[in-house]
C-alpha cells in the first residue's frame, strides 16, 4: 500500500515491495554481502562507520534485473503520484546503487545526494531498534514565524521495516539515526537521474 507523506510540503514516498520479489532481492543482497565482504568498507567520505560499497558500486554492483525492475516501478509511481516532480520527466536512469551495513551503534551523518533527481533506500534486514531515517526540514526558521497552521516540524522520522522502499528528492538533507539493535542494519541505497 503506497502513500505520500508531506511533512514539509515536499513529497516523500514509501511503499512495500511485493513479498516474493522482496524475498528474492533479500537473498541476492545477502549473497552479495557474503561474496563481497572485502569491498564493504567505511567510506572515506562519510563520518559514520557504516560499511558500504558506495565507492566501488560501479565495479562491484548489486544491480540485478529484478531489483532494477522494482526500483523503476516504484520511481515511476512516485513521480506519477507526487506533487514534487513534473509527471512528464523522462529518461530516468539508475546511476548509483550500493549496499549499507550498519553494525550496532553505527549511524549515517546528515547529507544529501546533490546531482541526482531522486534518491532512495530499500530496507533488507531491520527491526524496530535499527534506527529511523530522519529528514531535516528544508524550510528555515524564518518560515516558521509566518504562522503555519499546526506549527512546524524540524525533522520527520521514518521507522524502517523489511521490504520498505523510501524515495525522496535527492537535495533533501537526511540522516540515519544510530542502530540500537544487536543486529546489523542492512539496506540498499540508490540515486536516479534524468536526462532532459
């Protein structure tokens, strides 16, 4: 069941991948992690200690036909149902796709994905203690003084669950809170570009 969330009058998309598709993707991801342990390292560009293949994702990719199909379908649904994007956007391209493995207490610092159109995460293995995905309000504090009905939130949390796909404009600042579980938090992240 897909839904649009508008915490800052900007559309964020969540949905759950079909269970049989998800089970196949999860199996592929876990096999990839096992086979490519040495390529999952702390990125020198990140502050947090999450293990990833972001710096080698072009040469050692997890991209499979099923995963590409799922991402493409969800991105098209996001564009079609969102008020954040022109529905006439064409020539979408999956540019980057990487695996994230956050051990207990690891986190991902505040960042964005400038240079892409849409970014996303697919949760592979998480639980209710894995740490929420947090968006920072892009509106500055002066906007809050304009008397918005209901006040203004400075962050919006998404609690992850297995099979959840999350899509958002790439320019949005976000972070992932510390993994408070005793298990690794495993996800796939990706960037979508468009050639006009």
